[in-house]
């Protein structure tokens, strides 16, 4: 069976943007006012039918079950089902709402499809189309929908716009919901397509353009061309100092590896020079493994905290005293409020994982994992700086709530020390002159892409990741040189 690929894996297109339900509804209303009645639904249905056909590989003789609610989402499914039936598929609609779209029902019947209540099937369908509820639905599923899904357990699911039951605007999944293999969405991505845990329920995501005119998106995801445009590359007159100097204050006698991995990330080649300041035993090992790294001196950015142990607070205070942009990670995070002493620093990038962010906010880790976007935004507002909440899809969030979602990476990246490397990579990008918002987004994207490259589908260790950054940069479709600071 042909399988659609996840949108983040292969595209060289522009920024992925995700809009709120309110924004999408407003754009749909404005467009429908200019178009003949039903045009928008037909556009969506044709896009959906084409995606399902591609998913199946061939429609003739295939068995398709539509789960149809009472809203426009169900109408999209019915009209798409009619198109599939005309291509030779056996299509059956299970009606789960108090009513169903009359035009869609008529179109399905005219094409030879059937509609009725859920039932036990003698033959296993090839695909289920989830048209239960659309973007206006509340989280959770009705008893009827849950029972219908139970009858179809194990059958691949294509969701219409979003998997039914997820919270579209928050990316949360507080109630039972559909888990799709493919989600076909219309007009724009929605937050739930990018932000976990809901993004994990979407499977691959395919966008169908229906002509919406939308405002700037509150949530977005960098793609290769975006990274290429943002990344600073050296010009003919550049040298090691003009390319940016990044300093690393990480590691300790107890955790020397964290310092080495932070330096490895910073030494990925993006900055002109790396300085290490810290434990003398760690410094000796740094010089052995990275002879290009030098000692104390002026820097354009600091990376502080990984494996810092008891000295992390002092190292953070020393870094912040230089008044340059700083990546604050791991052990340094717990000292942030004490060192700042009520002040805020907009030039900081905080890089906590869910457990560290939970400690910073005084909540349980499970709460952060269940409401990732909410807590990332809460922390960014509270500390007045950029927060990169590390996870399967890292969330880079600014104090204004804007969020970039990193969708590069591989499950093999969930390994000890990967976060230390990430801090170093972000620090290197920060030293080249990008602002904290762009540096965190670009650094996180490069880190995930490098891990995917060196993994090649197999296991990796953190020390391998930094070495993949150069190859990723070489393959970027567009590379530019932003103006120096």
C-alpha cells in the first residue's frame, strides 16, 4: 500500500504556518462570500479524495468506510466518498450525528455508495475516513464515535482536517481521540498538526490549498529554505572574529562529558572561534579532543549550564555579567531566578526539557508534557526571553507567544547528551549575530536535521550529532549572508 510521507521529511518549500480556528473560520467566511455556494467544500472534497486515492495506490475494488458527523467535516467526507466510489471503490458511510450533509449523502448515493448505521463488517476495509468532527469540535469523542472506531480497530485512518477529538488550537489531547495515519488538512496547518501530543495523533500531514487569505500565523515551522535564508555564512572579508566567538561554561569534574558535548556542538563550524572556560580537568580534555578551542576571552555569546553541578550558578552569573546573548541549559536553569534577581534579559535562550521546565514553573512534569505549548508560552512570558522546550517537536517560544516548532529529528535523538550538543549549536548560531528567536529556531532545526542524517535510520550517540551539521548546511537550498551586527 502506498504511504504518504510526513510533510517535514522531504519538502524544500517555505515556512509551514499554523493558524487558529478563529483565523481559519474568518478566512473561510470571507472566501465563501465571494464564491458560489458549495465551492469550498468541493475543493476540500477533491483534495481529500485525491489524497486517499494516493494513499491506497489504487481505488478500484478498495473498501472505504466513512465516519460521518453532522458538520461540514462530514460533508467533506461524503463528497470525497462519492468521488472515490466513481473511481471504483466500495464506499460505505456510517452516520454518527443527528443529521448528515444532505448534498453529500445524495452525491454518495448517486455514485453507488451506501449510508447507514455502524455495523459489524465481514471484510476488513482498506481505509477509514475520519469525518466525525471538524476544527470547531470539542476535545473528545461521543460514545457512538468511540464504538464505531472500536469496530474498525486496526484499519488505517485518514483524518479530515484534524483527527477528531484533539484540541485543535492547543495541541492537547485531554480526552479520547482518533489516531490517524494520514491527516488531510485544508487551507493551512493548524496548531495540532505541529504541537505534541496532538501532532502524534495526526500521522503524516498533507495540506490542500483551497485559496484562503490568512494573517501572520502564531505558530510556524522552519523548512530548509527558511533556514538557508536565515543562516549567516562567511563572506570573502570575514575572519574568525567577525564570524562570531562563542564561549562555553559547562561540565565539571563530576560531569566532564557534558562539557565536551557542549563544546562539540559549539564547534560545529558555524562560529569562527570557540572558547572554553571551566574546570581545569575538563579543559584539558577539551584541548585533547578539540585543539581548535581556546581559553578565556571576549565572546559574542555564551553557553552555560550542562553538567555544571555545584558551580553552575556562579558560571551563569559570570556569563550574564558579560551582557552578551546566552544559552542557559540544564543545571544553570535552577539558578536563573536567583541570578537575575527580579530582572529580565531578552537576550537569553532557555533550553529546558519537560522535567526542568516543570521545576522552573512549580508544576508536575506530566502537566508540561500534556500541555506543552501552554507551558512553553507561560515560561517565555514569565522570564521575558526565548524558551526552547526540548522534545520530539521542540517548541521555540518568545515572550509574545510566537512559536516555532522544530519537526526535524529522529526518535534515536532521545539519547544522553543530545541536549548538551543542542545548547552548543544554538550558541554557535547566536554568536554569528542572529537574534535569540532566530538562533534558537535555526539551531534546533540544524540539530534535528544533523541527527537524522548521521542516524540514517539507526541508533546514534550524542557525540555524532555535531559532525552532521556541516553536511546539512551544505545541502540547504538557499544560503544567504545577513548583515552583521
